[in-house]
């Protein structure tokens, strides 16, 4: 009986090991060279370039970056016919040949220091904070700093146009509708929580101030 339990335990541990997303150690040095074509849009410091519609990547954990890059590669993100910017990023993710390349570039980006926040906008800070805490903070963490245990990315540090576009993409089903996008579907439901345009503006303003 005890022997059987030991065998089962060993099998369970083995299964977890097989299921682990990366069985190799990601190499941020290799990732640095893979990041070269990304500089044109996301910047050498990965702070994002608003004129290219390319968001900041710093401050996101490697797991989120890897997931999004795999989504772009496999068409989970960016396949909706209305999602022209997502489609553009699909082409860029295709430059990363395999899972190891994705893990290496994500590891490199996650070594880059958090850049200073984007330009603030006029908004009602008090309402933004109240709405954020009521509808978003449980997953995205205090001040939008992200919460990897909820798979929820960092929102602080992203520019206003990107935040608005992603929120609306979820609300309109442009992002998160793919059958393999379980987390995106969850976020689609959350993108109905802010009931007025003003609330969306104020939450974005609050996030820019963090
Ligand atoms: C031609 C410009 C361009 C290049 C080059 C480019 N990207 Fe992007 N990237 C974008 C745009 C635009 C978006 C936002 C897409 C959207 O609005 O959904 C994006 C989004 C992303 C995201 C999702 C960020 C998030 O918060 O969800 C990641 C990760 C990413 N890019 C990584 C990379 C990497 C790694 C490379 C290099 C292999 C790269 N990008 C090259 C334009 C570019
Ligand atoms: C139940 C948890 C949960 C709640 C509540 C939630 N989110 Fe999210 N959100 C997520 C997850 C998970 C993702 C990442 C989805 C993915 O992996 O593609 C996400 C992604 C996002 C993104 C895209 C970020 C990027 O870098 O592309 C934005 C913007 C966003 N959420 C805004 C909000 C706002 C605003 C609220 C409050 C109205 C909110 N979220 C509430 C879980 C949540």
C-alpha cells in the first residue's frame, strides 16, 4: 500500500515536471539578440513607443510576456479581422522560431528596469481610484502593479491609448474571443464593469498616476 502511494506520488511529480512551461533555463543573453528587431517599435529600453502604438514591456513578468508572444504566434491574439495592430504584432512574434526563443526574449525583457511612467492626463483621481479598486484591483493588484498569481498583467506604466484600446478590444470581443483564450474571456467579462466613458477615463488617469 505504502509502496503504491510512493509510486503514485512519483508519477504526480513527474507529470508536474512534464507540464512545467519551460524545462530549460531561459537565457537572457540569447534573448538580448532576439530582441534586436523589437527595438524599432518597443524601444531599446522596452519603454514602448506611442507613435508606433507599441506598449511598454518593462515591468511585465516573463510568464505574461511568454503567454502573449505564444498567443500572437498561434493566432489566439490578433486574428480578429478588426485587430490590425494585433495582426502586425503576429508577424513580429513569428520571428521567434520556437518556445525556447520566446522564453529567452521574455527573460531578457524582464531583466530591463521599470521605465518612468507615461504622461499624465486630466481626470478625476478620486473616482478613478474608487472604480479601479472596486472592479480591477482584485486581479491587477494595488495601483495596477500586476498580480502573477492571478495571471493579471501590470497596467501601471502602460500609455493611455494602449490601455483604452485593450480595454475596448476586450469589451468588443476583438481580444479574448479565441476558443483557447480562457484568461482573455475572463477579462472580456471584466471589461463590462466600468459603466460610463468617464469611469474608463478616470481609471486610465488613475493608472497613469501610479
Ligand atoms: C512593427 C512594430 C512592432 C515590432 C517590430 C514589434 N512589436 Fe510587439 N507590439 C506592437 C504593437 C503595435 C503591439 C500592440 C498590439 C495590440 O494593440 O494589441 C505590440 C504588442 C506586444 C506585446 C503584448 C504586450 C502586452 O502588454 O500585452 C508583446 C509581449 C510584444 N509586443 C513583444 C514584442 C517582441 C518580443 C518583439 C520582437 C520580437 C516585438 N514585440 C516587435 C508592435 C511591434
Ligand atoms: C478576474 C480578474 C480580472 C479583473 C477583475 C480585471 N482583469 Fe484585466 N486582465 C485580467 C487578465 C488575466 C488579463 C490578461 C489576459 C491575457 O492573458 O491575455 C487582463 C488584461 C487586461 C488588460 C490588457 C493589458 C495588456 O498589457 O495588454 C487591460 C488593459 C486590463 N486587463 C484592464 C482591466 C481593467 C480596467 C479592469 C477593471 C475594470 C480589469 N482589467 C479587471 C484579469 C482581470
